């Protein structure tokens, strides 16, 4: 499925691009859909971090990202490095002791904090403390009365806080902001948001997303989380991309989801599971068919079962991963070579998925031959792997039954 992120440049006084703000979009229409803030931010984080890539979006500039109170409490800004983002605090978040502590913690870690459409509330004792945490304040030039703007400008000057004039829609508004002494400028007069798109693997949870959210927020074991992720190609793919991301990059090559979970750790995994669950509440439309979902599950189970009785031995988890990921190019429309280049697979698994003939590829060839009823290929591959033909058809029937059971009894939801 196609996914989107919009980016709007923020300029300095010389009208050079200083940064970009990343904005939620659900289509090529350049407008913000009316959805929950947690869902919008979760979508922006997943698409910018995992699907498109923050470096490609930013051209080396920092990116402003809106964070809701819940996502700040989960310390989600730390998914990015301090040089990659500016943490934008929404005006809808009431200043509190907890919010001030979170902002101070982020500042100590090197993150910049921007207050968006800030509301002056002198009755709230934490409002001024929040100002003191800010590196920047964004001021809406379209709707903020001049009297309030002047108060914000005064506080910013007293605390050496940079000012960002946003929603500049006319030449006159830009000139006024520049004359007053604003540091940065954003708005349709200067540049409209640009939509960037790519393809993602649709998520097909084998049980409802609420169960995933509960799993992410409770004391779950590594085995239970691994079992969940292994049965979902999209979650498996994103997890493996996380392992191979610049922030988490490891030289260690892996061949299973369990290894990836162990490398990242349960705390990090649970945070991402929560983000996936929040994001997928809004992704109810997909052209992913039930047939393709079942095909990936059946292939994974078949490859795993064949490995257990074949004369060639590798980890069953590698064979399961092989079957699951073998349809990635069909799902995304992206060449398998490009997909695999972003994943930390061991060489043998990588080669098999990209068409290089080896023992794992023999296993996959046998599975696809069974799907297509290619009797000559089935006979040849059974000989290579020292498997009786009767065994392979038994494995196919059992694997099909297993995937059917998952889809029918676990309330599969394709999103």
C-alpha cells in the first residue's frame, strides 16, 4: 500500500531552509485529515523513520515533529537522534510538572524543544517553567491576536528563545515578522508542504490491535511478543528494519524475529508495538487480499516444516522467515534486492530470497512448486532434499490447515 508524509520547509532570515516540519497525510491531497493526534504522529514516525527514511526527507536538516502528551510520556522522541528532530509540543497539552520534567530530560539528552501555538496561562504555575525549557516558540501569524503575540515575543526575548512565525500567507505578514525580529519563517507564502510517498507492507494482525496494545503495555514475555510478530509480515519487516536502522545498526547478521527481539530488547520493542497499534487504528482500508495473507503464512509454515525433515539443516526460524518474506516484492512492488538491502539477514537467507541457488532456495522452490502443481520440479527438489513426495503433500495440508485456523479462529483483521 502507498503511504505518505508531507514536509514543509522552515526558513531562516536569509530565506535559506533551516528545517522541515513533517506533517500527517493519508493521500496525495495536501490537507490534514480529521484524526486523533496520537494516530497522526504515530503514522508520521513510522513513515519517516522506517518507510521513507528521515535522511531522505530532511536533506540533512532537522525535522519538526508534533508529539502528543501520551507519546511524550513514552519518550518517543528518543527514537530519533537529537540532530534529526525538533520536538514540537502541541498547544493542546496542559503544562504540568510531568511535562516540564520530560522536556528537561529531553534537553539534557541534547534535543531541541519547540512550543507550538503556545497558550499563555498565568494561573498555571508550570506555564513559565515550560517556557524556560523551550528553544523555540512557534507563533501563528494567521490567528494569534497582536496583543498576545507581543506578550509571547517579550517572554521569548527575556529567555533567549528563538521565534518561529508560522502560517505566513501573505508578503505583508512575512515582512512584518521579519521586521519584528523573528528568527524563522513558515507558511504558504514561502512554500507549501510537499508530499512524499512510498510503499509499505500492509499490516494484517491475526488478532485485534487492542490485544497488541495490551501486549505492548503489560509485562509480556519475549516469547509471547516474538510469537505475535512472527505471524505478521508487516511487523516482522518493520522490526528487522529497526535492527538495521542507523540508530540501532549492528554488524551482527540474523535470520529470525527472535534474534531481532533479543538485539533490540523488550523495552524498545514494546514502545514500537504501541506505536504500531496506535497507527493501525486508522488504517482500515487495504487492497491486501485474504489469499495473499494466507499465502505468506502457509509458505512460512511449510518452509519451517520441510527444514525439520530435510537432509539440509539450518535454523527452523530461518526457514520460517524465508517463507514469510518470499512475497515481499509482490506486496510492495519493490524489487526484492532493494528490500533485502535494508534488512540484517545472514548471507544464506539473503541469497535465497534474491534468487541465488542454495539449500534454502531449494526449500522455497519446493514450496512454490507445490503451490503451482509443478510435478517435475516437486520430484526433483524432493530428491535434492531427501524428502518423500508423500511427506511434502502432508506438510502442505498441515500448513494450510494451520494458516486457516489462524485466520478463522483468531479474528484476523486486515488493515
